């Protein structure tokens, strides 16, 4: 069995700063880290943590340092991909010591975690909110998939390769998801696409593969499909996702609170 914890859209800023002058992202992230610590004997061994973009809200060196300090109590290897709020070079500099990020170019990487091949792709277009995969990244993915045989794959991108129905998020979504799906069409093994960006959990079938978006520890976007839906976030803590391979891929959402119980039936 192999298990990867996915945390997304932490939007950490330097200590003492609020996102949009109102949202404290560090405190709910600390609560989530404590929640995971408290239930580790219940959920079993964790092999690694995937952070699926928007690690930082402002791309600053200080924000990445703050992020590492909050995550440190879990004492697990972690792997990051950039989101539209991240900055590629500060992120590379912050996490280059772990050895999986390339020294130059897009932050694409491939690691085997137990039985799972974890592939992270860089959809960041710096200076824009939407995302895409350039030609070199698509080639990188094609080569990586060719090397894994029929082993299970978790493919991580920040921007969801599907429409969400949330208009203001779809307006800053994945610009060339069709090209991604064209590459994936040649892969016959078990593959799950995992992403972030929309601060809520959605499960969608795309190109014959399941795609799952992760919640954010500190905020969410409401599913509001009206053309005039208000643009903004809700200060609701969403938790994270747990991906397990045990002869098949299983994904479980871990909520931010445990509740009371269990009570006998």
C-alpha cells in the first residue's frame, strides 16, 4: 500500500499578513497539520505530501519559509507544483534542496512513491491567472508516461482540466486541456488527475480518466452557476485529500474537524 496526502491552495503569506486584508491562511493550515497529526494512527502510514499549487499567495521568499515552518511537524517528504499565485524562481530556490525540482525551466518532475508514480506538471503562466502546459511540458509528460509501464500514476496539475460551472474560475482555468488529454489518450494504465485551484472537491471523468480537485485548508468557492454570481471566496476550511493505492486507487477527503463520536448504532 502507498499513501499520498494532497494539500492544496494554502495561500500562505509572510507571518502577520492577511490575504485580501481579511483572510488568515496560516492558522487554518496549522489546524489541518494538527488534525493530520492527531489521526495518523487511524489513517495509516503516509509516504509523502503533494502540494498542488498556490502554496503562496504572493510568491514571496518569506511566504515559502512560513509554509515550510507550518508543515514541518508532519516530518514527511513533500512535493510542490506551482499555482497561479506562486512565483517560479522563488519556489525553485525555496525547495531546490529536496532534489526533485529541475535547475532551470518549468517545474516539472516525476518521482516514484512506493507503488505510485507521482508526476507534477507546471501550468503557471507568470503574470496571468489562467494556466496551460507548454509543448516541452507535454513532451515531458509523454516521456514520463512511456517510462512507467502500467504502474499507477497520480498526475498533479494546479488548474483543473475540466469546466467547473463556476464562471469566474473557468475564466481563469486551463487554456489547453485538450492537448493534455491527447497525451493521456495513449496511456492505458491506471491514472488519476489531481488538481487544485477551485478550492473545493469535484470529481470529473476527462478523457477516460478520473480527475479530482482538492479543497483548500482556509477558504472555498461556492458552486454558483449563475452568470452574475458574485466573485469572491468563503472563509470555510475545507481539509485535504488522501490518495491510497492498494491494488486500486482510492481517494478520501479528510475534513478539517473530527466531530464527536463514534456512537454505537
